[in-house]
């Protein structure tokens, strides 16, 4: 099931309409479960609007891009290390040493 990501304004609107038309009817109208509604209400009563702010997308685009670049570079480095290890093993079998300077 794909979860919907609600904005701060949408959450506040749902909480305010629940006062007017009732909690159950407001949840049905907006497609929110009552458990989610009560969770939002509790956070709102405890921390105000700061409790309802979106916290799932805290990483910036630059950070995500640099993490992806870092992942690619690590993969390239590990592939290169494997190639070097294979070359050392071949040199060891062919010449009896893995150090190319002793050849």
C-alpha cells in the first residue's frame, strides 16, 4: 500500500474541519484513518504546528546526490581492487612472486 504524504496545511485543514463536522465524518471526507487523525491531534496539542511539520524528507537534494556519487565511486574502487588482486595472483603463479618490482 502506498502511503500518502500530507502537507502541514492539509493536516491543519483536516483538524479544523473535524471541529465543525465531527471527527469520523472529517476522516471519511479526507480519506484519513482515525488513528492517524488522533496521532496528528496529539502532536498538534503537544507541540503546536511544529509537531505536524513534515519530517520524512529531511535530506537535501545535494546530500542525496553526493551519497549516490559516493556509492558509485565505492563500487568502482572495489571493482578495481578485485582486478588488482587477480593480477597479483596471476603474477604469483607465473613468476613466483606477487610483487611486480621483483620481476
